[in-house]
């Protein structure tokens, strides 16, 4: 059974385009700070911090404090509920594509 609450949290978190952009920047880096995420984003440091809090609560990022700086990194396991949910529907699509392939062969042998 797929855990609905976890899927909802991940989808809700990634539904926001700014938060998704922040997540994508984190994914493309080994580790990144709030200052680096803010630079060139057009978003305030406070807003970035709020987005990071949401990403962290959803299990999509982890933080590592070092002195006065905090480094953020992506947590691939955080996407597991979404991957599981998509995998559940993969059977549906595989069957539909197989049916389409058969139909196209019948139409144009």
C-alpha cells in the first residue's frame, strides 16, 4: 500500500515553482548554502529559508551546520513516495502502450 500522507507532502512541496527551482539547484550541487541559493534567484533570503524549511519537512533536503553556515544537500530517499506512486501506475501505462502498439500494427501492418 502506498502511503498517501508522504506522497501528498512531497507533491505539495514540489508544487510551488519557486520551491521546485530551489530544490533543483540543491540537486545540481553537492552542497549549497542559503547565501548561494539566494544569489541570482530574485528571491529574498527569508523566502529561501522558508522554502528550505518546507523541503526539509518533506524529507527532500538535509542540512549540515558548519560554524555560522548551513549547507543543504538533496535527500534522494525523500522522493521515494513519489517514485512508488508513479511505479504503481506504470503497469497501467505499460498495458495501454502495448494495446496501442497492437492497434497500430493492425491499422498499418
